[in-house]
C-alpha cells in the first residue's frame, strides 16, 4: 500500500523518527501536534485558546498537504494539562469542527513535551475514495 509522509521540517521529526502526518490509502493520521512557530518554538506559552488554535492550524495544513481537509476528520484526541481549560479548548475545537463533529476525546495529562505547552492534539481523517 502506498504510504505518503508529511513533514513540517522540524529537526525533531528525523531525530525522533516520526512524521507530522501519514497517508496510507484513504486514511490520514496526524501526529500529536503542539502550538509551535515555523522554527519549532512554543507559541503563547500557557495560553490554551491560542495554543489550541495554532495546533489545529498546523493539523489543517498537514491534512491539506496529505490531500485531505478538516471535513474529512473523523476523530480528534486532545491532551491537556488542566482539565479546567476544557471549555476554552472545546470552543476553539468547535470553531474548526462545529459542523463536522468528529469523535473527540479530551484527556488531562500530567505534562506535555515542555512546560510551556498546555494542549496537544491528534487527528485522524478518512478521505473519499476518489480524492
């Protein structure tokens, strides 16, 4: 089966051995995504609203590069360092997925890759057979 990798070009992808997204057949899987700028630096440390928006923008771009769109997303997973931020994070998620309404999970975790990150998001998409 054909396997297509999407990379954001960060130094960590080859070091750690992962891709931002993988497309296999009609499935696109997007790795856990934090809010980083083009140089891989944290965006808006500690701000759940801005970080959620930035992570979802990165996910949207990776999906598009893999030939998918937000409308193709069937599942998201959100890892948060403070469950009390659920409403803020959920509202931003709703801005991106309001009518799409994928299956979604939000889990509180004790920490992410760095203390400045408060949310990390994964996504899975299924692309129509003719796309």
